């Protein structure tokens, strides 16, 4: 199912229902081998806090998926009592937006949580203009919902340079390490 239009600046579709996405085959790397390397890398790190653990996970996603940015967004209530997402871990070109927020009900992250499925998405300048942000368009992106106890959020990777940067192998890899993200958030709920 596709959502979004030219007026919103966002194009969203269920990742596993997208024939175009699922037909991409340009990565040779084995998902299990990538997952094993990622877990080994995480084991060698000494995490002082959940923030450090999450930052390492998004750095791994950035590097292993050849993304321009990767991040974790968590849902929260702002001072006005409205729901929003806070970018609690970010790597890559969006790193300057660490701890930045986006509105809950007008964002790809919100659609991902509402639908409870991984999404394939694109964002153009019209959406950024709404947010008052100056950033490169997202030409290819994957969002994976995160649910851990009473926390909701998303794990994401984006490309600003190409419309077919990611494939099913990237999704499978990200899905496998999304559990690490959820565990880190759950185990250190003081984020």
C-alpha cells in the first residue's frame, strides 16, 4: 500500500509489498555474515551507557548498508502534551540533528509505528520546508518499527544520492540488528 503524494513531500509504501524494492539485487554480502560481523563488533565495544550502545548500532547500520545516515527515533510527549519523535542516536549526514524532533502525526516514523511494518520511503524538500529544516532529500529509505515495553520508535537508514541504495538483504540485516536496538532501549530505559 502506498501513502503520500506530491503535496506532503513524502512517499511511503510497505517495504515487503513493494515489488520494485523486493526485485532489487545488487548486494553480494550474506546477511548472516554481516550480522555475525556486526555482533562481533558490538561485543568488542565497552558500552558505558545505552546512548553509546545505540550510537554504535547506528554507526554499524550506516557502514554495513552503505547509507548516508542511520538513526533511532523514539516517541515522546513534548512540553505541549503532543506526541513527537526524538532522534536519540544518529550517524552520517543527519548527525547534526541528534536529539532533534519531528512531529508524530506528520512523519514517516509515525506511519511506520501506526502500521507496525517496515516501510520504504522517500522525502523531498516540501516536507523539510514544513519542518523548517535544510537537508538533502531522502531518495531511498528504510524504516523499521521498534516496540519495547512502553516505548515506541523506529530504526532507519537513508540515502541522499540514489533511489535504489538498499535491497532486501539490507532490510534483513537491519531487521536482525533492530532487536539489539530494542534490547538496548529496554535494558537502559533512562534514555
